[in-house]
């Protein structure tokens, strides 16, 4: 369960980030399914990238980021950022396609 919790947090925060971009920018105006999928995928990717940049995982990363709360914050920030970025890219592609 300890390995699954960060992924769940990244997916949820990615969906939130994707929804925020969809609401803020007209170019990302698309139906809910692409926003949900791109937000979730981008959230996991962003969370993993940020985790790797902060030092991977385990005790060293927890010490560098302020313990478990720092890891949770990194998952949320990376997930929301990744979800927002990927949703914006998908929205731009879908707009230019149509």
C-alpha cells in the first residue's frame, strides 16, 4: 500500500491540474474523457519526474524533502503540474486537428 499511495495522489492531483487548465484556457476546451485521461497520465509522469529530480525515493529523499510530508507535497505538486501540462498539450493538439 505504501507504493500505491503516491501514485493515487499523483493521479488525483493530475486530474485536478488538468481540469484547471481546461477551465482556464480555451485552447484546452475538450470533452471530459481526454481531460481526465491526460490529467491522470500527466500527473503520474510529473510526479515521477519530480521525484527523480528530488533524489529518487527512500530515506534519503525523505530526509531531503522534509520527511513524509515533503514526499506527499512533491507528489501533489508534480502531479498537478504534470496533469496541467499534458492536458494543455493535448488540448492544443485537438484544437489544431479540428
